[in-house]
């Protein structure tokens, strides 16, 4: 759901979160810190704000760490490294991150 406001567009991240939860995570569960749904939410928000590379996405997310920790109720205070986005999503679905 999205709605226009005087300052921009707002959409319900909960509905996107629910959609991402239906996806199967094909990563090896050993050593995973972040659920795929968490990574996809962060990646999507960064992409909507113009970030096109795993490094750009990681930097954008890092600067908004407090908000992500609060909204997504994350256990870790450190945000994912750029390689997390690459190995989780970008290398498999190059559409999200055409450049490395």
C-alpha cells in the first residue's frame, strides 16, 4: 500500500516484509546473522533511494542503522557488509545490483 503525502511517497513496509517472508532462502544456514527477509528489506529501501551497488547499499544501510535496528528488531548492531548483499541476492539475481 502506498499513499502520496506533501513531502513524498509513503508505503507500508509491512506488506513488502510479508511478501519477502514467502521467499525461500537457499543460503547455507551455518554462520548466518541476518534473515533473507531482513537483507531484502534493507536492499529494497536502499535501491529506492538510488543505490545500485552492494557497497552503496551497505553504506546507505549503515548510515540508517538505528532505524533498521528499531523497526526490524535486529539482534546485531552492526549492519551487513557489502559482501552479504552480493552473496545473498545480487550474484543470484543480478537484476538488483548490476554492478559490483
